[in-house]
């Protein structure tokens, strides 16, 4: 018989973390990795839109990193897990910084705030950026309760910067100008 997707273990309003601890579904840790899952779904939507090969490849890499981030957030560090779990590390932050720098070397310098929009991929990346900022706020609250390691918050901060620049790059590659914000 095939394994079923449903386990019924969450029917009482709890869910299991990696390592077996059960917590309420509204626990801040669940909210954190659930928001990261939502973010990854938005990156998937952006991936379904037309972009350059380079941006598409980068977004796939970022999507894979979202699974690392999700597993990191779903696995408490105390007690230490008995198995090796992928964790967000400084190298992931550096990778995002390099991608940001490469795009900014091509993009025109920003002198104004810009409005989200442009081609569908860019609009979805702007949406993803706002969800990333929400994830960052939730994780910021979580680190006040539990140690998550030194790299999760900086990674989310850099990721939102990357998503902003990637949205601009998607529009740039499609020959669409940034939509400048002007006070009415």
C-alpha cells in the first residue's frame, strides 16, 4: 500500500518539529517556517514567468536555499539533533551578496523609491520581497525566544535585498523602466 500524505497527527492542532517535539500550530517557529514556505511558493510563481536564463537559474538556486532555511527553522538546536540537518550559513549570505552586486553593476543607480510592478516576474518578485520581510520580522521575534544560529536573520535580510534587485533586473532585461514613486 502506498504511503498517504495525511497522518492525522495534526488533527488536534499540533505539529511535529524535526526531532519529534510537538508544538501548537500557531507556535512562532511554525509561523516562521510557514512564511518561508509561502515565500518559496512566490518564487515558484516568479519562476513560471518569462525571465532570462541567468535570473531563472538564480531563482532556482534561491528556491533550493528556501528548503535549507525551512529545515533550519523546523529543527531546534537544543537539544542538538541526532542527525545532520542543513543549516543556513555565512556562505549562503555571501552568495546572495555576490548576486546582488552582479545585478547592481548592470542596473541604473536608484535615486528614488520605486513602485512594484513591471513584467509579471518582477511583480511576483516584489511580492516575494514583502513576504521575505514578514518572515524576517517573525524570525526576529523567534530569536528572542530561541537561539537559531548567527546566520538566519542576516540571510533573510540579504534575501529581501536580492529579491528587490532581481525584480529590477527582470524589468531591466525586458526593457521596462522602474516605476518611480512621486508624492502626489
